[in-house]
């Protein structure tokens, strides 16, 4: 309709960042899809170009069925484009617009566009973003478009008093005491906490115009369903009496046939349209959960496991989609039952009350069954979340599990969790069977009771009354059998709605509150020199404290050494006690190299997380000079997209051959591309499983460099490669291609800080010391600091004289000849390869990713036999006979 088209245009105007190829994560994520859509733009969907007759009888499906019959449906590219009304991008924007309008999701305060290119994986949950984002990207271009004003209770963006400045999600800090602001309630805004049904309300606003008119079709179908018994009564009466003209009989028979045909057509259209609404709801929920998982901070995301988020987008979404069918059936089935009973009253009088009384007796039983099924469903979903979480962790660390032969231990753990889930599922299925048994036998018992009562009252049964009553009883079978399933579906949908709704109500990162957007306000009442330094710097942090959590009872002053990880990898994210950075003052000049060093667990990675708004700012100010351009972030854990090497590097950016070649050479990938089967067109496996640890690190670094940001945050990317490869990356990439950029390099290897303009030493969550001066003075200063440490204490970092000598010896080897001979894995031992034959996963003759084997055609008899054996030699034939008898009865 015109209103819908205007609304879609309005959505596009209000959220333009969604469509920017380089400034939005969705632009990068959907770049391949958009290219496919443009190639197929000349091909309309079968349904869109169908004529009214074809739409009425679904003839437009025939070309697709004919193509599938000849074996032409091998992939999604063989399918026609979706109709315009089912395009995910428009559905996503419309649903998002409704959520923002109703205030059901957190919105920021000003128009801020923040782009962050990241390489690596932050924790296990991916990157959190606001606005447009996606879960599985490391070079994630963060785009946050905010158009709604701040609530009246929200403090200003910048405060003249840094100690009481607003801190975004979580509490503010006034000295050492925590206090919650008026707009915060357990991580949600006050408006969110009072809207308990916002998900239903938003879906109603977005898709109700399509869904509710279908009730008219359903109502008409239900009415036509009773035309059969009524016309049958007239036809049988005509045959019994033989007093009316013959053409009456033909008219009754014709009407019986036409009513059946029209009912079938309307039922098909109703089911098809309801399924279309279900697809819209599914697309809206999946994309919103997907976006939400990246729009919240890591501290908030830590409450949910990957398995829970996957279940939100799969099982819970399926159950909510099933509500689309259950809702219309919820009012339709009682309506059908009521009309059937009324028509039975017309046939057998008050005798039908005997059947009604029996139905009333079953209501408490049905209610008890529904409550128990809901409880078991909730328990089963919790067990499913735990099982999926463990399986995800096992698949992620399957290599380590195989190395240490831990298969039996983790298998027993998975089977234990699966046993709990099956126990809940078993109980629910037994209750389902009991529920179906009661309602399946109800029509038969109603018929017996009704006819017995009718005869006992002294009435005479005629053929017309018997045939009509039996037909009406058969009409009762469908709603009576379906009603318990509808109740179960509604209970399951309610459980899933509460789960998904709680997740969607989590407050998102508010960039406008986290960052100081104007350096004129930076520093509050401080001296003008502070503001002038901010104006000349790429970023400034002024007297700021940060935390991973916002619970006042769990915050501590400084870091806790008791619970730190033993390794640098993920040091700050897996501590049991809340980690904080306190009283951080840091100014990063433009175009300079700033080194960050310190002991393991001293807060180096947390400092980068604080800059990128992943931590909660408790006090102070953070100023970024070019917030629109954002950051290039390279984390310790490399993440690789399941695509070609070129796609991983470009990640939605336009191909620039000269710059692309420079990036490949600077990141030491030229030798890898030479020996890969198809060069940079070689497809790597999921999470880069066909690549070694060093290759994944260099590919992630190349992806970040190609984004061409002005500020780069490098979280020790040189630790995952050999010494000679690290020297190449340092010389040609960090100091070469990125030499004019602002770079913050976290490392515990001092040799990579020899050219640093500034060096920051972290200690216990604090900026312990800062050194600035000519690059040649950095290493002597670090050695002096190391000598002043207490005897026996842990060193600030590696890079002693022995390591330097080893590096000098390694430099004598040609880089191209030794680049991938032995590349260490990020989390384990080295993966050694034959540099002359290929890389970890294939050779020139063999593709790195093999096509999955699959069966086509008729299902083999062995499959049915296997299923038969799994069910059981006694139970399987019993079920088969029961199904056969049930079909014969119907």
C-alpha cells in the first residue's frame, strides 16, 4: 500500500547509516547479498508477477516445482528472489523503528556515527555495538545513528565536574561511593522496566496490519465449514421425503461441492498469509537479537552465554512464530465448538448438554496439563541453554580436547546435560500424549452421551438427524484435538517471549554519554592547557575510572592479582573478581606510536577496552578527536570469516589493487598467497580452521589495516607469530604502512618499543608511569625501570638479551623462505608445515574447503530401517498400526 511504501521511505531517511557500505556494519555484512540482489534485480519474484488467477490458485508456484522435479534446485541461487514484502532489510528497519518509537529499546542521545574496525575476537561473544552491527565480525565497522533526544532525567553529555559526570550503563561514582542515576534501573531504563509486553506490542504495530485482517478469512472459512453438515441435512431430507423437485437435490449436491472447494482455497490462503507473517516476525526477532547482542557492553553480555543467544534466535524464535497460528486458532476453535454445539441443539435438543457437561469436567484437567507443560518447557529450555553452551565450548576447543584425550570427560558432561533435557522433554511428551488422548476421545464420548440421552428422553432418531449429528461431531474433532496444542503453543510462546524480552531490554552502549564529544568541554574547570592538549591529541583520558561490572557491592579499588589469568590471552575478561582501571590520565598525540607495557594481568587489554567503550566508565572523561572515523582494533584472538582470503581482507570495502598489494606485503601474506591453491581467492574454513595461528593473526591484521583508520589499537598482535615474522610486521606494517597513523601498541616485548614516542607502564589497573622523549631513550628507560623492581618479582615483559640475540640470528634467514614453516597457534603448540607443499589444510591440487557430501533423490530404505530399529521392534509396529487405524477412523 502507499502508506507502507511511505513508511519504508521514512525508515530509510531516518536510518541512513544502515545503507552505507563503509560506515556501517550491516553494509559490510550484506555487501555480498546486495550484489546478488542487484544481479537478480531484473528477475521478479514469481508471486510479484503473477496474475489474479495464478494468485488465487497458487499457479505461480508451478515453475519452481517443475524446476525442482528435474533436479535444478541445488543451491539458493536457483531460487527466485523473495517478494518485496519479505525482504529482510525492510522488515528489520520497520521493526527497529517501532521499537525506537515506543521507547522499548535503549537509544542514545545525539547523532553520533562511530566506526570501529576490529581484527581479532573480543572474549567469546564478539563485538558489542549500538545501532547497526553484527555478531561474527572482527573487522566490525560500528555505526551508531541516534536521533532521539535525551530523557529529561539524563545528565548532560559533558559535566563541569568530572567526579559526577554521567557514566553510561551502570552507576555513577562520587568519590568512593556508588549511586544510581534516576534513569537507571538494573541496566534498563525506567520506561523499559514498566513495559512488560513491549515485544507483543511492537510486533502488533509492525505487522498487525497484515495479520489481523486474516481473521476475516478465518471467520469466513469457519462459517463455510458448517455449510457441509447443513447441506448434508437438506440432501438427506430431500432423499427421504422425495417431495421436492429434482433440481433441488442437484443444487444441494453442487452447494456441498462448492462449499468444500471454497473452504479449501480460503484455508490455503489463510495458512500461506499467516506463514508470511511468521517469516516477518522471525526475520525481525533474529535480526534484533543479533543487533542487540552487539549493542551492549561485554560486561552486560557476560550474563549470557553463546548458547543462550543461539537459542534466542532459533528455538525461542520458532515458538514465538508459532504464536501466529495459535492466536487465530485460540478464538476460532471455541467459535467452531460453540456453533457445532448450537447446531447439535437444533438437531437433538437439550440432549447435547450431556456432552457439554462432559467437556466442562475436562477443563480442570486441561488446565493442570497446560501448567505442567509450561513448567517442563521452562526447565527444558534452561537445560538446552546449558547443553548448547557446553557444545559450543567443546567445538571451539576441540583441538585441545583431542590433544589431551579429554573426549570421554566432555562426552559424559554433554550426555549428562542432554539427559536432563530429555527428562524434561519426556515428561512434556507424556503430558502431551495424555492431553491428546483426552481430547481425541471427547468427540466419541460426546456422541455416545448425546444419542443415549436423546433416545432416553423419548425422541426418535431419523437418518437426517443421525447423519447431520455425526457430521457435526466430526467437525468437533478438529477443534477439540487442536485446542490442547494451541494452549501448549501459547504457553511455550509466553515462556520464550519472556526470555527474549528480557534480553532485548538490556541497555545498550550510549556513545554520546560515554565519550566527551567536544574538547571545549573536556577537562571541566581545569586549566586551558588541559583543553589545548586535548585539541592537539588523537584521544585523551582525564582522571577516569573504568570497571567491567556496575554492581556496587562487587567493585574494588584497583586490580586484584589473586584472580588473574596466568597468561596474557584474555587476562582481564575472565577474572572472577571485578577488574577496574582507576585514575587513568592519558593523552595520545596524533600520528605517534604509544607503547603500553606491564606485567601479565596489569590492565593493558582493559585499557584498550576502556577506549573502545567496552568497559563501564565510572568517572572522568574520554575524548576522541575523530569519533566518526573510529578505531582499527586488532585483538589477541584472531577471528576469520568463512570466506575467501580476499573477502576477509576487504570485508565490504572497495577493491583498490595498489593499496591491497601494499597491505598484503606489509602483513607478510605474499608467500601464503603464492602457495595457497587459488591465491587470495582460496576459501578458508570456519574460524580459519584451515589456517595456522600465525596466518590467522596476519590476516586479521591485514583486514584492520585495509580499513584505513586514523587510530589503531593493537593488542599484542606480534605475540602469535615467530620472531622474524614479528620483526617484518613491525618494520613494514606498524612502522611502515601505518607509520603516519596514531598507534597504541600493547606488548610485553620491549624490543618493539624502541621506536615508540610514548611508553605507558600499567601496574594493578593503574597507569603507573609514562615516559616521553626521543625513540632512542625508550629502551634504556625501560631497562632502568626493570632493574629497580624488587628482586624475584615478575618482569615487566619479555625481550631480554638472549631473545634479542635469537632475533638477530633469525634475521639472517630469508623471510619468504621461512614465513610459514612453523607458525605458533594462539592457544597451543606450533603447527608446523612444509612450506614447499602447502599450508595447514591443503595443497595446490586440493582445495582447503571440501564440499559437504549429501544424498539426493529418494530416501533409501536403509534410512527407514534404521529409524525403525531406533524406535524399537515392538513400539514401531504398534505406532504404525495405531496411525493406520486412526486414518481409517477419520
